């Protein structure tokens, strides 16, 4: 691809096209009314784009409010099945993003949902600690970013970092790093009892250990590190970070193109000490080097371990230097596409001791441009659709941290 003659203008124009495509909210599907409260697919996620644009002056608060109202038009759920990406927590993140830098915007609505989110976190921790006491394996939904306690913790770190709910989430994550003894096997505490798709299958009858940022141990590491970096700590906090970093170090593979990590390992892999995955898979935020490297970089920063920080930064640089890994990216989205890589790398560069990271940003931004020719095919959602791509383009065009802090939902901020 030829270099852009006016990169900022081209990126801003692309972001504007996405915003125009997402101008007006519609009703959620009749058979899925809950979708409006979803960051992944619904109005709550799309509202984040219009909120960020309103903060930056490229959109209006009237337009943002239209999407916010659409997201809360129905009864907002605060049941135990909700999490950062659905229900009251998703609505709270949306409102918190809108309230950034203001003392009164949506204050009463936030006060209402904050109570429900704190109560939800307490209930979820109680259930998780009971599971640990019983010596049973967890599932993704207990601790991951999307629906688990890592995601709820990311929200609490913004809303009430000194509160009891935040402390209990961190206490839980410390407990999660303690090993479990299951059928004579010593397994890490985050080893889940299902396959990577949350199903039971013969190939994963003993579950698996997931290393990714979205569903794996990368999420807890990022939250523990983000909290410590902000001075929010609990007993055993440093040891928990060290345990996870030790696990990542043990499963780091050194290839010709640099370090990489398997997406997950099975019990057979654990016994042999080698992953069955033959080489690096698709680099992305959700799985692969970018998400893991950002979590590891944050761990190094939080613990003042310069060597650790630089090792993860170098791993990210080597990944971005590898055309074979880059060729595996086939979509523009946040979860496993160019937008997620761009936003993750942009955040990493702001903390980096490795200048080479910044050199990759222009090319990563340019990789988003071709997809603007087929916007309607991408879907509208935050994680895999137009909204996430537009938000990453907004960051690229303005080269400043999101004013709304929307990317806290990825735990990379």
C-alpha cells in the first residue's frame, strides 16, 4: 500500500464514514431485546463511538444521548449472568464514558447503576470463592474480561477503586492464582473445565489453560497490573502477578520471528511441557502476542521491573515485524482484527521504553483504510464490527488517548 499523503485527514474521513453509517439507532431484534444493553452487538457499544466523538467535538451530545437512551429503553438487567459487556455493567461503562471530565453529566443514573454493579461483584466473588473452596475448576465466565470478574474489576477500578467490591475482586484474583489439585493433577487456578468455546468436548475432557487476554489469564494479569499501577492493592497482589508472569514465561516459545505464546494448552501439553500448537497463530488483542504483550508490559510497569517490561515490548515489536503473522489478520475489528491491534499497540507506545513500537503505528492505521470501502459488510458491533473500527480510526486520526476512556473495556488503557 502506498503511503497516505495526508494520514490524519484520511483517517478522520474514514472514521466519519463509519459514524455516518451508525448515525441512527434502531430497535433491537424482537426475539433478543437484551441486545440493546450489549457492548458487543448493541446500542451500548455503539454509543461509545458517539460519546467519544462528542467529547472530541467531531460529534454532538444530542447524537450520543440518542444512542444512550436507546441502550436503556428496556429494563436493565443486573442478574448474575451479566458482566462488563452486557446489562447493568455495560450501561455503567457507557455512562461513565459519557461522564468523563464532567461532574454532573448522567450523575444520578450512574449513582443508581453503581449500586447494582457493586452488589453484583460481591455476589460473583462469593460464588467464585465458594467454588475455589470446593476444589472445582472455573469457567471463562467466572474470571474473563467479557462476563467475568476481570471485566467487572476494570469497571470498578474506574468507578470505585477504593471500595469493598474492588478489594474483593482483587482478593479473588489473588486466590485464582493458587494451584488446584484435580484428580491428582496440580493445575493453575485459572484452568477451566471446558474447551475454548465453553463446550464439553472429547478433545478437552480435562479442560484447558487459556493464555489469551479476552478469556484467558491475560485478563486477570492486566487487571492486577492496572490496579497496582494506580495504587490499589491487596495482600498477595505482587505474588499473584509474579505467578502469572512465571506461567507466561514458562509457555513462551522462541521462534525465528521472535517470542510467541500458544492460545491455550491441554493437559497433554502440560504433561509434556510443550504446546501442541506448532507456531504463532493470528496476532490479536483477544489471543496472541499483542494482548498478552500489553498485559505483560503493564505487569512490568506496575512492579517496576524494567527488564520484564522491555521483554514484552520487544516481543510485540518482533510480532509486528513478522509479515507471516500480520498476513493472518483478515478483518478490521477490535477483537481479532486490525483495530484491536492498532488500539493495543497505540496504548503500549504511550508507556514504552522501546521506540521501535511507535514506528509501526502509521502502517497499522493504514491497514484499516481498505475496509472502509465495504463498511456495510462488517456489522455494527463494537468487538467485530464498524463501531470498534471507527473508534480505532478516531484514535489514529487524533493521536490522543480516548477522552471517554472507552478502551478500558479491553483492559489496555
